């Protein structure tokens, strides 16, 4: 089985690029961020602080998380509810970052993530795919961009959805997420030694996609 691990900070475009790449290559796209977001959502709905590890750990046995691939798109279910849209708010994003620092949550999801890669060709994105989840991945890419470029893209997405969040606030959120993700004790965000670095600050979507295809082709055909 071929596995492509894509890591990088929040707002680097990992999910959008990985989803398109997987569709073109015929791989299964595994959005690990969605898994953490779902646990963050569950904690918020239960009235628990996502940063309170003990409170979140007590919820894990009751969390029934499963996935379906519909038209190549990953849908996330909490018990029988499709939460694929509900997990995409900024509040849930911050909760995901908090529960992502929890070793018990990471262990809870790790087996699930590795099983997916054993059964099919996958393209998996996250913060620690190349370093922890799939250390033997066939291809590893570390996708990044400057905080300003990432905040500008996210702000534009919000504008298109009619969400009028000031750019300065979006930039502050991006920097806060970066700090949380790189400074946590459990599986912090960092580039794997054998990952190819791709900075998309000056690239548009199609240029970023082309660059990723080149990296993957070079590894698979090398």
C-alpha cells in the first residue's frame, strides 16, 4: 500500500490540496484533523473544557466515531449523526487543538488512523502524520506558508461565507494555533527529517497542487 503523509500548520491548505490530490490519484483521503475536531465538538457539547484532559478522557469510552467515504469525500459520524459540517467552526478548531495535545486522545485515534493506511492507498494529513502516525509513509510532505499568507486565505474563505471576522483576529488565531501545535508535549507539530518542505506562501492553489504532484511522482518513480 502507498501512503502519503502531509503535515503542516493550520491554514496551510493541507485538507483542500489533499482532497483534490486523492481524488485525482484514486487514493482514500483521511482527514485526521476532522477526527480531533469531532472529539473537540463532543467535549464542547458535553459542557467540558477541551483543555481539561481528565474531563475529556472520561468522555472517550462513550465516543462512537466512524467514517464513510461518499463520492470520494470523507464524512465523519458521531454515533449516527453526520457532523462533517458542525466540526468546521473556529470554536471547534480551537477545541481540536486543545484535545490534540492530550496523549489519551492521540492514542485513542492512532490505531484507527494506522488501520486505514494498512487497508488501502491513503493520503493522510495532520500535524504528526510523518513523525508519529505513519513514520514509514511512502511520501512525506511538510506543507507550510507564512502566518500572514495563511490568515489571508482563511479570512477570504470567511468573507465568501459571509462571516465578517477582522483579518487581525484571524491572524491572531493562526499564530495562537501555531504556538499551541508546536509547543504541546504530545506529538508536537514538526517537520519529519525525511519530509520534503513545500512553502506555498507565494503559490496559488493550482501551483501548490502541481508542486505536490511533482514531489509525489519523484518519490514513487525514484
